[in-house]
C-alpha cells in the first residue's frame, strides 16, 4: 500500500501547475573565467559570478556538440547557487568539455559560455592530500546561523494526537522532538502545513453562514509557545465548507487543495484568525510571526486552480493580514523548486500587494540565490526564508537516514550562510504522515529524529553546527578537491577555535561512499598556542550512524523495549583527542564524513 502511494506521489509531484510566463527575464551573459581541474575521482569547475543570476547550470560533454547539464541525482533542480562545483559523476581517465550557463530564474538558463577541458584522474591507490589553513588571528566576522531561525514539522494538530506509532505516543513525542530542537540546536520557529485543515475545526458554515472556532488552534499554539517556539503560520489548506471543490485533496489526511468558493469569505477567515491571534497572544508577540500564503501552489498536487487564481488568493490573504495591522509580516509563494518567485514579485509590483518575505523550497542542492530576483523587482529589503529544504523530496528514501544526508546538511547550511534569513530543514521528527504513518523505525523518513527520539545523522550534523563559535574565521584551501569536495567552516570564541571539516559530493549515486574520493586533510591553525589540546568529534560510518548500529544489533521493524537505550548510546557521536604539532593536525576523511576539530587550552 505504502509502496504504491509513494510511486504515485513521486509521479504527481513532478507535475507543475502552470508554466506560462508573463515575466520578462534578463538575458544573462554566461560566466567568465571558467576553469575545470581534474582530480582523483572528480573535476572541480570554477567561474566568476554573474550579476542577476540566481544560480548556474554546469554542462558536460565529450565535445561541444554533446554538452548536457550534469545530473547529481538530487530528484529536484540541478542549478547550484555559486562556484565551485565538484563533478563526481564523471568517468576517471575520460576527457570532457565543461561549460557553465547563468540561471536568471529556476525554469530557464542562458546560453553556456566557451567550454574548457578536464580529465578526472584514475585512483592509483595513493590518497590525495588537502591542506586547510585557518587564520585564527583574523578579526573575523559574525558567523551566520541559517539553521537557527526555523525548522519544519508535521502539521501541528499532531501535537494533540494520542495515537501510537511504533508503541510511542505521537503528540508527546512530536512535542519532545520540537523541544529538543529548541534546547539543543537553538531553533526559534516551526513551520508546518494545514492550520486550516478540518481537524482544527476553524471554519464551518451553518445554513450558509460562516462560523469560526479557534479553540484547537489555541491549544496548538499554546503548546508551541510553551516550548519557547513561535509558529510560521502557513495559511492553508482549504476548509471543506469553503472549498470550491472539496474532492480535490492531497495526503493521507485529506488536505483540500481547491481554491475557495468565495474569496471574500477566505479573506474574512484569514482576518478572523489573525485578529484572534493578536487578541490572544498580544500584538507585540504576533508581530514576530510570519504569515505564509499556501504551500507549493506551483505543483498540481497542491493547488487545483490556476496561477492567476493563486495570485488572487495571495492578494486577498495579504490584504486580510494587513487589515489587522500593517506591520504584520506576510509573504510567499511558498513554492516547490524555487518556482514562481519572479511571478509573485512581478505581480506584487504591479498590484501593490505587500511581500515582506519570499519563501520557496528545494531539495538535493544548496538553495539558490534568489536575492537577484528580489532586486530586479524592487523588493530588495524582503527577507528570504527557505521554508522547506532537505536532501531529497522523496518520501521513504533510505538516503534520509544516511550519513550522506548529515554531511549534505552541513554543505547546504554553509552555502546559504549570509545570504538567506532562514533555511528550514524539513522536518524535525519522523512522526510525519503525509503518505501514511511510519511503518518501521528506519523507513527513510524526513525527520531529523526518529520515532522514539533517536538522533539521525542530520540531527548530529545540526549539533556540530551549533558548536561553532560566534566569530567566523577565513580559510585557505590547497590540494585535490580543496574548497569543492572538501569544505570547512572555522570559528573562534574566547578560549576555543572550532573547525568543522567535511568531505561530500552532491552526487547521490555515491551516497554509500566512494573510496576514490577519500582525502587526507591537514588543518593548520597558525597563531594558536602550540600547547593547546585538540579533540575531534566525528560524523561518519562508525560514529553517529544509526543505520549501522541498528544493523549490528539486528533491530526489526521496531526496537524492543530494552534496545532503545543501546541504539541511542551506540549511535552517538564519538569524540577523541588527536595529536597536534605546531597547532596542525592531519585526519583521514572518507566521503561522506565530517569532523569537528576543537583547539582549547590544556585542561579545559
């Protein structure tokens, strides 16, 4: 049953609602200064950024006539936001031509520039070396933390659910998972679907007269605020009594994706909700919330109307929010695959509708740089919130439980740092039931934590990020894949230098590892007292790998009562002391893996 549902879902989410375009996009020049350098198992492509580009497509072929976009098997868009790009889908010893094209908007790319030649090297058994030099004496800059503002969640009505999954109470465990995100990672807000789903009973019509009841919403938000978290209020889906066609639904829980039968009544519903929230929680509190219009209307599976109808829904929703107080924040398009951003901004520029923030989603790649879209439509000051992001858009995908997905999270957060206001990983917990409740402990669920609250590698990755200090330090890279395959994030606080180093390709065909991509990495931190001690906390096979531990313990679909503690203990990250010579350490980094190196005064 679940297998059939997943296959059907995978087919449906590929269908875009409306690709007609009324927005004129700039004809961007291709990047200049393109280089391609072959290394063992990889080619690193670099280029000069182009003003107005939200991203870039890398093309490869055996000659110029056969150039095609490089597919890193993400299941979503192939554009990347910035150089460099490491291609590991190539065949060692084969000479290729590479070219790069600018992307003004996610559905199109410009003409590629002149191609350059590179040959990935054959693995000769000698592990290539990479050297990182961290300037610990630099003044540094504030270290951005795009993972802190927001995380995704299953619809929040599940906080009130007493049902069991795997013998665990859904509501209590979802609450604990969100509390852990707040307490251990520092997350501040939660974005979720379906506050207008009929299980919240917000809207009914009696003899054709609208009636509002926000009692369930109050219970949900009281609980969330009690955890020290704020909601991102996604205005959707459509209440049955307000839907033009209530037979149009999505998900196992029957969320209605129809336009309203009356936009005036939709306006009134939104206004009544927002006014009620202000009355209950106070204007000062709700001024810190964001109101997001719908979810992924650019996919047929989430919106049965047209693009024009959704734009009207946006106008009406924004007007309703602002009718309560002009300072309240509203935005969208909350789109899949970075779509409709230019469409909404061009529409709002022509109609005068407010856009306080832009929201969109992507999977399998770092988020694109949509600031270029904001700038060209006159919304430069709008915030950028990626309200869904992750390693894959596919439910029940084993990659969600893998070490690869954890290291992918590091790479994406580093890429987004300083150019987005939030990058919300989708989602906090495997208590998630869009296509049905979890059938077993490790089922490829989207959650950072399992049913039962065990940390997956992606949660461990967030915990490593949370240990970075407040001051970001510059890093210089040398060697095979340095700065492309092997990346790092360095930081300092008063008595500690922390350097998070990882080895990752975006190529998901190598999610289980690729021996030719292993690197020996030397990390030098001149300026640090040579007497300081160094520890290494590792995320890799054998450390923080829940799948490996579950396999070793012979866990069935669900752990027995006595197995939960062993799973938690043995899947924790490991920390050990490492030898340092003149504030320099050398480590082995398989692909995928990550290591947090911390220099501290002896005895601290």
